[in-house]
C-alpha cells in the first residue's frame, strides 16, 4: 500500500475507534520509554528503536507491550511513535511581525532595533491575534506544552487569557524577559511579583563582554545577586538569555553558575543560547561546564535562530554555526533541550513552532546522530522536566495518550522529510487540526 493511502487508512481507523484501542507494530525511541517499561519489551535495535504495541484506554496510555501482544487494532506498520513535543523557549508575543518589521541585515543589532521599533506599535488585540496564531501552529504540529517569554504588561494579560482558553490543549507557561538592570529597585520587585502571580519563571537577558580575564563590571555581581534574591523570595525558577553572541570574552554563564552555587539556589535554572562558549579557550570552557553541572543548570539551545543570527557579516561566509557545546554539556551531565525560539520576527525570519522541524534541523546543525542515542529527549522529556510537567515527554503507562504517529521507520526516513503526514492523537483521539493560513495575519494591527 502506498504511504499516502496507508496514512489515510490509519487516520480513518483512528477516527472510528472507541475509547479503548490498541496501536500495533510501532517503533519508539528507547530514550522515550521509562526504564521499567523498556525492560519488559524487546531490546532496542541498532538505531535505539524499540518495536512494541501500545494500548490506549479512556484517553491515557494503558499499556506498553511487546510486539504481537495486541489482539487487534490499527497498525503503524513499523512507523515511529513519539509522545507530544515540548517547546521550552519561544517568543509568542512578538511572533509573526517579520512582514511589517523585517531585519533586512539579518544580524543581531538589526534584530534588536527592528523589534524595539515594532514593539512601540503593539496593541493587546494584535498581540492576542499573533499569539493565538502561534499556538494553533504549535498544536497542529504536535506540541503539548510551551513556554514563552513575554515583554510587555499587555503580553501578560493576553497570556493569562490564552492559558485559560487553551487549557487541556497546550500547557502554557511564561517567563519574563528584560535586561538585568531592569530588575533594580521597585521596578524589579514589581516585575518579579507579576511573574510570581502568574506562576511563571523569572527571566532576564545578560552577557558579559570583554576578555575572560578582565575583572567584572562593578555593578554586575550586585545586580545578579539582587536578581537571584527576587527569585528566592518568591520561590521562582529562572529562565535566562545568556551570552547570545560570538564574543570570546562573554562569561555570564560562568558567573550565573558560580552565583547559584554560592547562594545554594534551590530552584531550577534554564539558560538559553550560551553561544559564545563555543569560541572560548578550552580551560575556560572546562571550568564553566564544571560549574554549570555542579549548580544543576540546564541549557536550552535554539539552533535555527542562532544559526541565522550569529557570525553574519555582509559578503562574508559565516565561520561557525552559532550554537553552543551541546555534546560537551551532555558529557558533563548538563541537561540540554532544543526549542523553536523566535518565529517570523526580526530575530528569525522563518519557523512555524514545529518541534519536528526543530529537532530535525538540530540534528543536522549539532550532529545529534551516529548515534542518535538519548537526543530525542531534548525535544520531549528534558524540557518537560525543566518545566515541571511530570506527565509529558515520555511514553509512560498512565500518562495522557498525547501521541504523534509517523509513517517513517528508521532515523534516515524520519530525518529526511518534514513528516507532514504525521498523525496526532490528543487524549487518544485523532486531532483534526492544520496550521492556520498566513492570510489570517493580513491586516492585523499591533
């Protein structure tokens, strides 16, 4: 049977299924199975994939069973089976503004300038329209949870409404984003209070320029300690933009880790970007990674955005990929995730909040293959753990049956096409959703 016909037949079978059904003959990445379940199944093959049957009952995964267990039910014909995807770093309030505010130089200063100019025209209605458009994209592609950074008070009001409206569809979280100096005094306390009231993560942007051996600016450490104190007083996790540059002397990541250790910070810290680490002296790299691992920091990598922005100079081919040292971080025991980051705004002209695309491109940019090993967790279980979502990210008995079914069997098949024929189940039921048409954004003001 041709692939298109087989996919259509599987969709029809799933649409007609009741609340209790088996999915037969699937391949799942072993890294996405709890160890207790994996022990009951056949050993993983050379690509780290496990052949199995899966039972769904009343919206939840009822059983993970050896291949051939299911008495009947739709067959995946050996296609891959994943849990819903988790996008741990996005910017939904400024998404989709590229057509009206392009960054025609494609570089970081141009992105900052274009985004700031556009922000002056934002309205609450415009933010909500673009924000909801992004959520519809993410849902149609198979994401079940998403964290977004928010820039304005209106963005937080929109977030509050959409989090409620989308409950049960996408688990929506938020983080602040502002320069470190914006957390001084009453202004910082007010922003931290807002984040705490919305159950968010306290987020800021910082990078340290200059030579790694230079003394810290006199105001940096007091401000960083004050920022940590705001989070400690309110029991907040941290979500930070760090060293998003190609400066060999950028060292905010190291100072954040050292501060977390000195203060014995009790909550979770996620650091995004960390691009400059890839260009720094080996001794500095080793010390930074040691501190990050000891402090329990997690790093989230934004491969498409960093590839787009970093090392861009007119008429000159980029000399590096703009991304951080993910393999060294993994070897050091630092949790690493991948995420969408910006979507069709001045920081990235492209993107559709499709975590399948993110993982596919991350594999190519970062060499997350040969072997694939545990890297599928970077788009699922690892960000779910950072976001405190215990039911997301793994194929686990008792978890919601929020699943993605692929026709692709091997990694070569999975990574070679966009997987636009993927089938998405939410609570065990077929999701009939498609990415919204770009034309819906035409004429949106603000």
